C-alpha cells in the first residue's frame, strides 16, 4: 500500500502542471491562444516524437550529457578538495580564498564569450563553462561544512593518536558531507543553465544548438520540444540526486 500511497501523493503534487498543460491545449484548440505565441502541447509532443525518430534528439542530448558530465564531475572533485583544503590548511586558504571571494558574485554566463575565444566552439569551451560555474558553489559549501566541524571531535581524535589523514577521511569529510552534497545539488542545477547558454551562443551540436537552430528555422514545435527536453532533464536530474542525498544521509533526518 505504501508505494501506491506515495504514487498518489506524487500525482497530486504535480496536478497543477497537468492542469496548466490541459488549459494550454484547450486554449490553442479553441483559438484563444494565437498560434504565433507557440505550439500546443500536442504539437510539441508530436515534434518531440519526430526528433526522437530522426535521431537528432538522441545525438544532441548525448553530446550535451557528455559536456555536462565532464564539467560537473571535475568541478565536484576539485571543488571539494579546494573547499576542504581552505578550511583545514592555512596556505590553501591564503591562496584560494581571495580568488573565490572575487569570482563568486560574478555572473558566470559573462565568461562564456571569453571561453569561446580561448577554446573555440568545440566541446572544451562548454565543458569549461560548466566547470567554472559549478566550481564555486561546491568550494563554498565544502569550505563551510569542513570549517563547521566541532573542534572537540578533532581534539579527541588527535589525543588518541589519530593521524591527520585519518582525521580528514573519518571525521572532517563525514561531518561536512551534508553541506558538500547541498552545494553539489546547487551546482547540478547551474550546470544545465550554463551548458545550454553556451550551446545557444555558438555551437554546432548539443541541445542548446538544437533549440537555437529550430527557432531560427521557424520550426517552433521542435524548438519547444527541445526546450521541454532540457527542462525535463534538469528536473529529473535534481530529483534523482535528491534521492541520492537521502540515501547517503539516511543516518540523518534529512528532508529536501
């Protein structure tokens, strides 16, 4: 009964989206919504099916997935290392804290033209845009989490002869893990925003390029279909990662 109850709650939670979709379709069919404002949901779904059948959607989505994963994963690894290092090592904090403080408020999308100039229109410019945009949220969250570890825990471990490496892996990282995962979740949402922005600006492939190309071609049904795919991927990625957080932090009373 519990799975059915959970399914019912989920369906009820997303009922407003269904109502919006049905109202949009009804207004498009009755002419209340002018055609030049965009295709109806059914036209968008038909275009989505055509893009999938032709293979364009799968190809461009695969390229975007590769770019997003490369930039996002590398930013999570390096960002966690730098953030924890800033909290625990003086020279790391001295070197990196001014850089993080200076770059954090900067709109990351402003760097996209510069990255395109440096790396060209191939994969590397998009990966770099995702990497730079995701790096700072992870660094900040890891720093705050590692800095917030109770000193008594570290003092107790040192008094028992625990090495600095063991303290890092067994005390600091587990204690900072909730903050780190929260920062990674923020970075995950930012990653798709920056990737699509970079692909929209100048690219020959990817979901952002597909949106731009179909829009410039006047194929608005396909453009809306590509936008729907991007929104759905971002939403599903966030929901999936939230389940990962709950599983990793299952020893805590975590809700998100």
